C-alpha cells in the first residue's frame, strides 16, 4: 500500500504562477495521514491529483496496492428525492453491512435524522451523512477534503477517533483539514504545504501523535500536542521543517 | 390570481380602446360600443368558447409532443459526442429562424386539418424547450454526481434523474413558458389556413371587420391560456411538493 509522487508540478491555465513545482512525497502503509496548509495553498488540488481527477503537468505518481481510492469533499450533496436513511441503505456496499451502517449513523449522531431529506439537515449533519456513505463503500484509500468543516469540535473529534479505529489499520485515511489540533492528534504523519509562493521540492513532513479514541480520552501530554502544533504551524508559515527531516 | 390579472388587463385594454374612439371621434362601425362587445361576449359565448377549447386541446397536444421530443433529443445529445455537437449547433441556429414562415409548407404537405395545427404548435415551442433541456441535461451537478461517479453508480438514468431534480424549478418555468408559445403556434396555424379553432374564428371576423367578435376571441383565448398556465403551475407545484416531502 503505497503512493509515491515524484517531482509533480501543477498550475491552473488561468493562473499566473504554478501551484506546485517538482514536489515529491510518499505515503506508505495503512494509517491516518493528514494534509495541512492554509487556505489556497493547493490542498484540494493535490487531493484531486492523488485521486486521479487531475493530471499533473509534469512528474508522476505511482500507486501500489491501492485499487480503490475515493475522494470526498464537504460540499457534496445526497440526492434530494430520497431520505438520508433510504439513500444510505441503497448505497451500502457488499463489503460493508447494514449493521456497520447503523453503527456509523448512531456514532455520528444522525439516528434521529435518517428519515429527513438531505436539504432539511443542518450543514454539520450534511457533512456527517456524506461521510457515512463513503465509509460504507469499498476503498483502500479515502481522501477526506475538509469533510467535517461544518461539524462542531466535540463531534468532529469523536468521528475522527471512530473512523481511525475502524479503518486506520487496513486502509489509508488521508485527511485534509485547517484544524491543526486534530491533524496533530490523530495523524501518523502530517504533510504540510507551505503558505507562501509556489510550493517546490518535498512537502514538509511532521510526525503526528497518532492517538486513538481510548488514548485521546486519557490523553495527558499537553506539551507534546503543543509542540507538534507549533511545528506544523511553523512549517505551514515558513516552509521549513522544524524536525530537520527531509 | 392569473385569471384575475388577465381580466383586469383585458378590461383596461377595452377602456383604452373606447377612450381612443371617444377622443378621435371614431365610428361605431370601426370600434363597437361597450354594450355590443359585452353582448357578443355573453350571448354568443358558445361561438367563441368551443373553438377556444378546441385550440387549447390542440395546443396541449402540440406542447406535450414538443416536451417529449425535446427531452428525447436532449437526452441523446447530452454527451460531448460529434452527434450531440451537431444537434446543439443545429438547434441554436434553427431557433433563430422564424418557424411560422414554414407554416405554409406544412399546410401544403399535410392539408388544413388537425395534423398541420398540431405540427406547427409543436415546432413553435420545441426549440426553446430543446435548448433548455440540452443545457440542463448536459450540465453536470458535480456535488451530487461525484459520489455516484466514483462508486460506479452513475448510469444515464441516474445522471438525468439528478440533473432534472436539481433543475426542477427551471424545468417547470420553461414548460409553463413554452405553453404560451404552443397556444400562439396553434392560433397562428388556424389563422393562416385551418378550418377549425379560435384562429379560424378570428380570420372570419377579420374578413367581416367584426371587432366585437375579435375582442371576444381575445378574451376567450386569454381565459384558456390562463387556465392552461395555471394548471401547469399547479402540476409543477404538486410534483415539487411530492418530491420534496
């Protein structure tokens, strides 16, 4: 299970400057990975390149043992002619089960809303309903592009802990977020795209705390969390790697 | 409300006409007095209502045919294939052509019966419907389709279902808007050559310089059009209500 990007470059036609130049990175083995960066730095573009929706202008991406890569983002909508529950029941994949679907619905706090149409839900509920339908699909890698952007913080933490525990051992979860605390807490590795200018060379890679739900509940090392947060923010602001890793 | 609006506008139009007659000192022969018009509308209502209903039925038939045809062609032409591009270009160019101008050809080939009226009503409201349907059917609704595309569930039926649902308001408006065109097409066809319908009655009244009869025709045309539009809007509301419930 590996994704290896070699010297990829990308620029939108209408843009004055390219977004990336010769960037390389490697995601190896299952686990919870994050992509962090400030707005407009190219996180979603990189996600679309990894998922195969965009072709890099130069360079290559090699994908090994990842047959199903799914990408989900926060403005996705469920079809409006069915209730949320009806839609979820229809799209649950053979790998997943009805019991698993019910588990996610309950854990994500949507049990009381499955009979409603999607457009009747709040923004946070919409985000959760959308994520659930992806979690009951067959995938080797799930790229989540700010999928919980409208969900309140306690619920978001709970959801992340739940999906990490369920999928973190045998699939790659690639989580894109603006929330520095959650990427530091749950990620095995955080890839940081610097905010300034054109991103060149390697993405900054920072080791995350890689906690699980249980660890998080009894999590005592505030210092370690703060130190990781500082590293990520510094990398995002300056492009330098505070860990001195390449 | 729509019926009331139409009646109000008709009444205002009538008052303006009578005002012009009074100011310009025109004769009763040219513009009949109000009592004559009212008598014509009330006493000879059967002479106008029946042809107007006949026209309405043909217009509904033509409109329905145009909707089906436009939907089928737009469905077939929605992909980016060469055929779809040809259909789109042809539709854009043809809609700029005054379709009424080919009505005489239709009468020559099909005679002055039902088929000609139906065909002209269809082709007059077909192109606006086609252009709108083409736009709606070929425009992806990315935020809804993305999931289905990735999971291999996006077949043609699902694609159209999503696009129609997401553009329901637009479709209802276009269908209601083109209903007036269908009515216009049918009346024009009847006026030109047919031997039935309210357009034919107008033609006869015109030859007799009978303005009271023409005004009566206009009233009944307006009532029938308003009724049809109201019915379509009600139907659209019901469909939407059912889907959104």
